[in-house]
């Protein structure tokens, strides 16, 4: 049996510490038996053959923009079975001009309140499917950026959080947003977590477990 291949693509805005955050999960992937390679250049997506031979792409590139060829190659690879995963702005706060990419990941970051917020990650009690990713994890508290995102009903939502309105704000009722979701795109699997602004966020035990499981889940079997 051949060793599965994982490709970590990292870079972009340094405020999201793409190197430090991806390094959190490199040992996890290696222990899971992946042959892990790293690219710090989006031109890796120009190589269609390499993407086709990759079982999991971990994308951590905030504020990026894919060329038409790169977008077509990446989305095409996922549609053919390559897994795709990521967290926070590195995956949904990027490539905002790439409509095919955004449809594949199933969400886009729009806004967050200033500073870090204290809020509860609410784990779905009975997810429609893919519940193995959050199995045994109960609701837990975090202190980090609280993402307001646009998503759609094709996602399987595994965890949510509630944003409460501030005094004098534009909305006057609490709004629930997905924090963790999975998605099928063609033959590929997609895993997204909105947490992960900094290394400390990804080292929260519950979050680390969810993301680690999500990466392995998304990979081609």
C-alpha cells in the first residue's frame, strides 16, 4: 500500500502565522502516515499532475488570489478526489475573487468584532454525518476572533457559535454561525474550521482534536 501524500500550502498575510499554525499539525499528519511536503508559493497549484497525486491539500494562505489556471487545477483535483482542508482566514479569508474556489469550500469570511471575544463553540449533538470528527467533544469556551461568515446548506455543520449584537449595532438579535463544517465537492472531501487566528487557538485541546481529525477525514481514503 502506497503512502498517502499531504501538501501543505502556506503563506500570505503573516498576521495569521501560516508557518507556526501549520507546524502544529505537521507531526499529526506524519503520525497518521502521510508523506508531508510544504510549498510556500501558490505556483504549486500550476502543477496539475502533482495535485492529482496528492491525497490532502492543507491550505493556509490568507489574502491570496489564485490565477485562473491555479483555481481550475485545484478545484479540478478536489472534484477528482483530492482532499482539501484548512482553518480561519487561511482558507475562507482568501481567494475572494475566485468563485469556483469559494463554491468548493462553502463559505467566506465577512467580518469579526474588534479584538478577541469570549464565546462558546457549540458541538452539534446529532450531526447528519461525519460526526466522528467531533465524537466525544462537548461544548467548550474559546477566546479569539469571532467570525461572521457566509455559508450554504450544502455544508454539514459540526459546530456553531452565537454572535450577540452590541449596543447600537446594525442587528438586534443573536445570530448563529457555523464554526466547523464538512462538504463534499465532486469525489473530494472538504473540511473547514473558522477558529485558528494564532497558534494558541489551534492548541486548545478540543480544537486540536477536531482539526486533526478533520484533516485525516478529508484526505482521500
